[in-house]
C-alpha cells in the first residue's frame, strides 16, 4: 500500500481490505476519517493532522485511513459495517477484526484528537464499553450524549432510545430549548415520543425564533420520519400515525405530502387493528386527491391481496383494476399484471 499523505499523520486510502491486513501485520488498530472534499469542517482538520504531537501519536498507535463520502468505498464499507454517518468529519476507530470500538465527533483541535485516540485505546473508556457502563448506572449527561451518538452511528435504535430517555428525564423542562438540548434533538434523537422530541414538535415557533426556520423544519421532518419508519414505528396505532401526520403539518410540510407519507403506515395499522374497511376508505379518498398511475394501482392491488385480513376490499379492488385497465395498452404486460391481481382478489372473495 502507498500512503496518500507524506507528512503529518500518514494516511492510506482506496483499499480498505489491504489496510486491515496491514494493520494486523503491524499489530495496530485502524483509525478511519470519514470526510468530504467540500466540507469546510473537514478541511479545518488538515493542519491539525500535521501537528507534531498528533502525527507522532497516530503514526505510532494506528494504521490511519481516509474515506471520502463520494467514493464507492464509502457505500460498500459503511453499508457492510452498518454504520450511519450523522455529520462530517466522522472519526472511527476499529480493532484489527473490523469491530468499531470508538468514534469521535469533535472540534478541530490537536488535543481533542489525541484525547479521542487515547480513549479508543482504553477498553474501559472507549465507546464500545458504554453499554455495560450504562447498564451499571453511569448516567451523567455527557456520557449519555456520547452513548446516544455511538448507538446512533452503530444503528442500535433500542439503546439510543434508552439513553435519550434517561437524558431527557434529567433535563428540567425550562432547559429544553437550550443550545445543547436543541443539538441533542438535531443530532441524536430518533424517537419523536421522547419528551425532548414531543416538546420540540409542539413548540416549533419558539425554536424558529432561535434558529434558522429551514433548519428547524428539516430537524422536525427528519425526527418524525425516522420515528414513523423505524422498527418501533411499525407498531404504531392508527391514531399515533395520524398524530405523526399532524406533526408534519405543524412542521410546515405540505398537508397532501404529509398524507401521502402516512398512507402505507396507516393502511398497515388498519390491517393490524383488523379494520380493513378503514384502509379501503382511506385509499378511495386518496385516489380522489392524487392522480394514480398504473404502477400505483398495481401496487395497491397486490398489497391488499397479500395483506388484507379479509376480502372486504374486493369491490374497491375491482374499481382500482378498472381504472388501471383504462390506462394500459391492450395485450400489454401491464394489462396482464392487473388482470392477474384482479383474479387473485376475486379468488379471495370467493372463499
């Protein structure tokens, strides 16, 4: 492997597999900077990596590697490792077997960078130890913030929710709009039902006065959607899903866009609640609000055929199929697919 830097911290790139082979041969853990060429914060780290104390520490203790966010390697490596990147730069520390043991989201200061590296080398203090420490009762605010970030990056939704629930309980309500707690909502929170999240979506005008309104809208939208389409969101009741829709409208998302986004979750909720007629009524109203195309009708037919708890949807399915057939060419693949799903619906009705 050939380094891509020749001064300061010696970084490698473009062959992550060989990097881990080299790290194992040298008996070193791996430090990876996830960065963007266009990120001004990432650019501010360049002179930091050239500082003598930083380069001496990292060159001695780590095999150092860089991954640019637009590179194919970014997708292939991070998807394989199930890592979420909330912001840039993201500093990741792995053992020789590709296990993520620590991460850093810090300001561009040499002492902070060395501090993170030392934590990564300490089994009792690095991020991978946080779950045990949390279970043993460590709950100071900074620890919870760090643990929530680690669990979010590692896509551990369960532990992220637990850490943020404890964190929220420790915050007096009068501090909910503080800069620290706003950043916690923005960067860490994955559940709009967390007290901080619920307060946020119900007091958006106050946040818009303190922060950029477009940013506040984006934070609210991301929080609501991450909740709605999460593993726990898949168990939401129909009433809870409607509340998510109302939250979106509060966040100044177009009401029709909000209704579109909750359509499938609401259909699924009605199926779980064994009220398929409500799902049919919902779809029939939706077809009057949004012009559907053949693929939309085909999807609805197939979805109701496969998921509806009973055949009460079939009369409406016949109407959906008729609408779609009026839009397709005779003897086309689309016509055959629509007729096949219509036949499946009628078979369910005949049982």
